[in-house]
C-alpha cells in the first residue's frame, strides 16, 4: 500500500492525477499546492538574483516516502544522507491544516534575518550555521531542482522538500 501511495503521490505532484483527500494519512501535494510551494521558493530566489528552481517529481516522491517516518517519530529528524545521495532536505512541521504552503516555506525564508553572505558554514550572524541552513538551501545558486510533499498526520502537517544538486556545501558561497 505504501508503494502505491508513493506512486499516487508522485503522479499528483506532477499534476497527472488529483491528490488524495486530506483525511488520507498519505503524503500529498496537489498540482496547485506544488505550484505554490515552487513559487514560494522562486520568489525568494528572484529577490537574491538566483535562477528559479524546477519541480522534480522524483524528488517529490522521495520526499513523500519520508512523511510516515516523521509522523512515527512525532517530530523532525533528517533522513540519513546515505538514503538521499545527491540531495539535501528541508523539514518543517506545524499544526495540521493551519498553514498555507507559502507560510510553510516562509518559515525557512524568515531565517534570512540571520543570514550573512559568505562561504558555508560561515553564513550566520549568530555564528551558528544551523540558524540559516533552511534559507541557504532555498537560495543555493547551484541547486536547480526541488520536490516537496506534505504529510498530514494526526495533529501535524509535515513539509518535506528535497533539493538537487545539494546546497549547503562547506567552503562554497550560497549565492
């Protein structure tokens, strides 16, 4: 059943079929929500003069497959890098049904307040790169593709976005 849900999710993310109902416990992003998530990323990239990202259904399917794990954990923990070679991952969690796709991505973009241009990991005004790591991945110049999924759990929505090529590379500039 999970494999079938992943296929349905990948098709929904590519706009081929509609998304499962929100009452479903499967990760999903409708064509409209996928477009909104992509636009939220690309608005910030345009603000800093970086080329727009393109939607990648394979990345979206990979993101969707991680939703059940987050729900089981009941919090945020990145998937093992060995399971997502050539990808980076941004995670977000909020009260189920309370946030729009723009607000979800907006939480990552809000980290811009602590960002300073420099070579990664020396990119945070706080001295802690983790305070801006979601933001730097959103704007990373070398990243060209993104795919996301929203997993609705009992009380929480989990947003998982996967990026390729990966950003947040030590010794490199974000933009």
